[in-house]
């Protein structure tokens, strides 16, 4: 190797390391997810069968969807493996059969910071104290 190419190789390596450090190598929430389970982390409640659920996380920091009957949405920000939800809203129709599921999920998400992890196409949002989860599956 010529001595003159050594500095160029070092510079190229440094540029690649900086680029990799600045890129978001974390888990992306972007996309559409369906509810799998929610509630106590030690014994989550399965999502209601035959109930359409969908939460769509946009690249713009907005999310929206439904976990039963009502429409919900708000904003989210990611910092490492934590996601903070804010400005959450929901329509207020009474929907027999889905009320408990909707209320539990909204309570876990509402204006809170949760940690998140994924395993394949499954995303788990866990409360700061580790007692509550929302588990989603990529659609």
C-alpha cells in the first residue's frame, strides 16, 4: 500500500463511522400495526377476536388508528429505545364489547414515555415501571 493512500483510507473509514453513528439504527415504529395484547406485563390480555385494530405510525411523528371502535391519534417522539406519546385524542362513542380494550390501551399510551423492543414483526411497548404492555404486530 502506498503511503499516500493511507490518509485517504483513514478519512474514508472515519466518514463511514460518523455516517453510521448518525444514522438511525434503532427500531422504526413507522408503518401499520395491529393489536395483539395489552395490560399487565406478567399476564397480558389478548386483543378481542374479530375486532379490526390498526395503529399507523407516520414518519412525521403522528400516529392514528383504532383499537376497537373509536378513532385515536396523537404525536410520538423516539429517543433511543423509548417512545413518548403526547396530545392523544380519541372519539367518545360508547362501543359495547370494545370499551375495556380501548380504555386499557389509551391508559397505557396516554402522555407517557414507554420503552419499546421488537422481535421479528412484533413490537412491544412497555410502561416505565415495567408493569404494563401493549403488544403490536406489523400488518
